[in-house]
């Protein structure tokens, strides 16, 4: 088996997150690799979403949240006081569990991010919108109705629209928080196919409750439990021959 | 028959009586003014100025003054109310000291009798701001330091601020948190998120707030009594420093200050009906818009 050379994109070092007095993450240290899909699995409340949301500092929105330790993206500590959160979020895109298209047209949804970056030239915007929709495997379905409301799309289309919206600002990392939990199997399959396509360009971190999904789309898997990172390894290893008892119990469905 | 059943029958009976009483009150009031007022609503009434010591002619200057008053009030009050609501809902965390102080102030403001607002307007706007403005501009005669449309509007704006704040806040709360997160995650600043996502989805709420404020204030007389309204004016107000006539105050003048009150009765009924229609229409519009916001947009 030839070993692919991978580079670290995201590096956490003793990262702890607290919500008020409650500690949600305990000293997480992990290296996530560039242009790979890493899946976070674990039972509800295990901290996987908290960790995901600390990568683009969405936890800053929670008034009582407090972070200690370090988190590096491309070697830069994103919790350093000199880091501009707004710039950070432009480089770290996020797709949420509940698809959240803005009540605007499909075109305006995708163009939202580029416009924030000051792009007003219509041909340039047209190009970005088309490219992003193609990247999100949605273009063929919506090309004739770019000006109609995004609220009229199906759940699966809305989620792919959110992906298009995220890639339109040209991030290098895509965070996905249970992107398929509200989708039917066909839409799920489409999004999974899309993830495999997107990993050629983006570093993807996906939180999922679906073991099969983690096995299908990810190269690496991290198992979280009670705020601790229990095990992190190649996905195949985690699912066939985990080193920790808790991991084995979880992936074989004995608890969780 | 069991006691439970008896209590049930009694409760239904009491509720029916209450409903009939309230409906009866509304319909008899409206009915009286409709029957006695409608025949007196003529083109002359709506388009002409009062003549002969308010016993003849129309009420056009009062309609004009009332409209202008609520318009200027909205221009002054809605932005301030909206900004306050944005601050409370978007920039502060629940339980912090500042929002609690502001909320307490808003609630207190809502409970202050309107005549007190009138006195406040006279003391603060007319005698403090007005005098200050005249001094600053070196006016020899009082231009701002007298009751004026601007000061009456400002006083009404203060009176209706709680209505605007509450409606706008409700609309802001209606915007799902995920929508804000979606915008922030794309690298929008907090203000960009408010400006491009939150506010466009709250315009109906802001509109409702303004209409409710107008509906609430269109008939208020006490706050404008000392701050701008007059008994009678030979010409229409020509600017925000002018005084003006007002439907509510005109009604008071017609019914108490006229040399021949009986002669003005048809005018009184007609004026009341115009005022009622104005406030009712505005309230219905607000209710309609509000029910529309609830039903559409976000699944």
C-alpha cells in the first residue's frame, strides 16, 4: 500500500472549551490533514460539534464560552488576539445541520459571500455563482431559475446550495456539521458524492452520526466521548480494528 | 346535575355575557358615530377650513396637521426605536445589566400618563432644546423656543417608543438564529449580518411597529397640548417650526370651546368618525401585516 504524503492543515494543541463552568472539551490534541476528509464521530454531547465550531470560532457567539490551548490553521494560532475572526471565517467555510438558505434568490444566496468581499462586477459574480453551483453539483437543477427564491428548493437542494454558498468565498477548509441528518437517502448520496469531489480542493471536516457515512466519505476518523478525543486514526482502522475498547463499543453499536 | 357541570354552565354563561357586552359596546359606539357622522362627511368637510368660530366649514387643516404630525413622529421615532431594538436583541446578552436597565426604562415609559409626556415635551423640547437652538443661532425672536410641529412630534415619538421597540424586537426574534450563523460563517461582520440578513427580514415588523405607533398616537391630545397644537389657524403649517391643528384637539374645541355647542354637533360626529376611521384603519393594517409575517417566510 503506497502511503500518501499528507500535510497538517489544522492542528489542535491541548484545546479546552468551557461553557460557563462546564468543560465541553478536554485537552484535545489532533492533527487534521490537508485535502482529506476527516470525520468526527461520537454520541450526542461528546464535544465533536463543539470542536468543529471552534475551528471557525463560531463558539465565540456563545457568551459564556471560553477557550484555552491552541488551534493552528496553516501554522497560525487562530485564537491569538491578532487574528481577525471575520477573515478567518472567510477561509474556513461551514455547512450546518439545518440548511439555512437566506430568504433571497438562489443567485443572491451564492453571491452573498463574494459581495461581502467587495465583488460587484456582474460578470465576475456570474462566473463565481455558476462555478460554485457546478462545484456543489446543483447547477444543472437550478440554472433556469437562478432568480427564484431559494426557499422553494427541496431540502437536499437547499443543503447543496449552502455548500455552493460556502465554496463561493473560496475557503481552504470546509466544516460540515451533520450535513445530511435532515436529508433523504438519495439527497444524502448526492451530498456524499459531492464531498468526495470537493476533497480534491478542500480540507473537509465532517461531523456525523452515521457510521456508514463516516466510513464511506472519510479517510480519517476521530472518535470523541464525553469531551475527550478517545481515538484518532485512519477510518479503516477505526472501523475494523480500533485500539480502544470504547471506540469498538461505539462503532459496533454497543452504546451511543 | 353535578357541581362540575353547574360551574361549567355558569362559566360559559358568564363568558357569553362578557362577549355580548364588549361587542355591544363596540358596535353601539361605532354605530352611533357611523349613523350620526356618516351623513355629515362631505367633500366640503374634508377639504375646507373651519369658518365662523369653528361652527361651519370643514376640518381639512386638522386632518392635514394630524397627518403631518404622525409623519414627522415616525421619522423621528421609528429609527430610534429600531436601533434600540437592534441593540437589545443583537448586541446584548440576556441577563446583562445594560439591557435590563433599558428594558426597565422602556416598560416604565409605557406606563407614564400621556399628560406627563406633554409636560416633559414642554420642559425639555420647547424650553430647553428650543431656547438652546435660538441662542445658538442668535435668533432675536423665538423661532424654536415655542410650541411647534417638531416638538409635538418629538413628544409623541417619545410616547410611542415602547410600541416601536417591542414590535421591532419581536420581528428580530422571528429571524432564525441559524440565518445569522449562516451569514457570520461566510465571513460577514455582525453589522453586515444585521444589515443584509436580519433587517431585510424584519421590515414587516418595523412597518407594523410604525403603524401601531401611529395608531396609538393619532388620537392623543395630551402630549401635544403644550407642545404645538392650536385652537385655530388661519393658514396651514408651513414648516416644522409652525403650529398646527389636530383632529383630537379640534374635537375638544368643538365640544367645549364653541359659542354654540349644539350647532357644532354634526361637525363633532363627523370629526370623531374621521378620527376613528383613521386609527381603526391603521390598527387593522398593523394586525394584517403582523399575521402575514407569522405565516410566511421561515418554515
